[in-house]
């Protein structure tokens, strides 16, 4: 089978390595505008099934050529670029996976054919870590309860890099989007929003992480779980952000550094977000330098046999261990693994639905079995409340 990894940054490289080691994949194309990281991976793996190509994902003709004869394409390019990629994949009936959501969450979930038409391909969206693994945790837990009332998703990270204060372990552009948009909260069966970085709490993550300050941010789970898990009345997503980072992010937003429109700078057209990204270290440049742990925790609360019950699932991983497992940091490794498992399930015929598919709609037990097989420890607790 032929697979393509489009976008070879910190998450795409993890997924690409998993696909390169998959016995069913006979040909793997690594495509990116910047081919240096992909080339480094190819040289490290020394696999004759890998080909590296320079690719502009905004060029439809090149996309069509790239997708010819492809069994699955995994895309980790920006959500803005993915709009064109998904369109071409749907038209050419190419199975497609992305790590986040490209289109408006409300509309894409409710009206998927508006975006992918009557495609004969599987368009698997939000198949990374969170969204992705977190949604599978929620689906697995919901299946064990008689009635679901509340789901909480907590993303924690104690990562640090010596000598670097302001950095992102994944796309800096995506991070700035997340902390610059109003945060969606599903409460009492209604979707509401709060201003960016305005709602916070302290949450105790599994040891050795411990207590971290977590903020509500704009995230796909709030929409996915509220629409795809029957009966749930409250969905809350929060991510750990320290106060120093939050203060810097607020200041950057106030001066417009999160903007994606072009401005004139002494005769040159520049997007502020591109300038900010250029000033921040690339996540791939920090590989092997990050210390600490990351964890995804999902608490699903409801009724079981007439008693209020919480099912708590968590998956901690150290950045050092992620480097050993996949030459990555923990955040990049977990996202890439989510996408890789989605791709492998597609290749193995375990996901048969056509059109838009979301993590809540795939076989959660099959996914969890494969997740544990990737060297990741999943903990599940059933707690009587």
C-alpha cells in the first residue's frame, strides 16, 4: 500500500516513522515545503520505501499528482491549508486523516457533505491527541455508563527547555490561534463562550506532574463530544498554561501578533503570525532538549446501575521517553501516534465509514489496544461518587 505524510513537522514526523515501520506500507512519500526534517528522518530510518518530495500544499495540481494511487494521506499542515487538501482528497476519493479540525466545528459535524460531498473516501478528522485520543477515551468511557452527564478533558504539560522561556511544543501558529479565540464551553446543554484566557482553574494531574493551572481554550472536543456522545450536558476542555506564558500571549494578542492578514512593513507584505513564528524556536529544533511530562486526562461522569460514577482515563508520557520512542517530545509523539493509529486502522479495513468520520465514531476498543501497543500507558479508574 502507498501512504503519504503531508507536512513533516514535529507531529507529522512521528506519524511518518510509524507508517514507515508498518509492513503493509510498501511506499511512503514525505511531502513538505521544507524537506530538511523529512530528509533527516529518511536518512535515520534508512528505508528504501521512503521518498521525500518538496510540496506546496496550496497548489491543487500538485496535490492531485501527489494523491494519485494513494491508499491513505495523513496531513499535519495548517488547518487553513487543509481546506484545499481535504477538497482534493474528497474529489479524488483519497482516504484522508488530519490531526485537528479544518472547518467550522458546528457546521462540519452537522453538515459534513457540504464540505466533502458524496466522496467514496474516508475523511477522518481530529485524529491526533486532543482532539483524537481524548475523544476515544470519552467514547470508551461513555459506552460503559448507562447515562452520560459530564465530560472534562485536561491537557497538562510540565515541559521546560533550559534557556528558553517562550516556546511551543507544536505549531506556534496553532497555539496562538488557540489562545486568541473565545473558548467554547458546553454547559447545561447549551454552547457558550468566554473571552480568551479568561477562565482558569487548578487541576491535579497524575504524578509526577501534579497541580497545574489550566485554562479554557478553543478546542474541538467541546463540539465533538457535545454532538456525538448522547445525553451529555456538560463538556469542558482545559489546557495547562503557566501565568508567564498567558501574560505574554495576552500582550501579543493585544498588539495583533496573532493576525493572519498581511500588513505593510516598510514596503514588504508580512503576516504578523509568520513573524512571531519565525522568532520562536521551531518545535523540531527542541527535540531532545525538553524535560518534564505531558498527560491527557478525560473524566466522564454519569450513572451506572443507578449510582453516580466517574470513569477517569489518563495517559502520561515524559518528554525524555518520547525522545527515545520516536525522536520527539511528548506532545508531538502523542499527536503523531493518534494519527498513525487512525491510518493503520484504515489500512487494515477497521474503519469502513465513508465521508467525514470523527474519533467518537470509530471502534474505541480497537484503537485503545493499538495505543497500548505503541508503548503508551493508559490508566483507567472507575470511581463511585
